[in-house]
């Protein structure tokens, strides 16, 4: 089921043209909210991330191998969907990351190597 969602979402994201003026406007007396592809994808990404967290906890807390495997399979599928959404957003420039400074990487490595030796 997740695979069909994933494939359909990917096809729809690739096939849609982004036209800011054709997006629906939803407004009330206090706000004027314009839903565009970026806002929608960001919301979906947040929901999928939350779902991954829930499934991870279900996997960890499983009391039987069958239940553990069911949660783990669902988690793997959700992680795949999350990755596909992230990749689409990244390709469009909507999800940018900054490279870590080498000094901070070295400090973090040192911190964790010291913790493991204790």
C-alpha cells in the first residue's frame, strides 16, 4: 500500500508544473493562506517523519518477533517515502542543508570517543 502511495506521489510530483498563480487561496477574515507545492510537500514530510517516529517506537517496544517484523516493515516503507519526498524537495531547492564545519565534526568525534572509553 505504501509503495503505491510512493509511486503515485512521485509521478504526480514529477508531472505537475509549478504555477504559483493557479494555487487555490484559502482565506478568512484574519488571514490569506496560499497553499503551494512547497507548503504541501513540507507538511507531508512532517507527517511522514512523525509516522517514522511512531513506527520506530512500535518496533522497539514489540513483544513478539511477528509484531516486531510488522512494525519494522512499515518503518522501512515509511523511511523510503520520507527519503523520496526529501529528494524531491532537495532537487527543487526547497530543502537545503549546510555542510558541517570540520572543527565541529572533530569536536563531536572527540566527545563521543571520550564517552565510549568511560
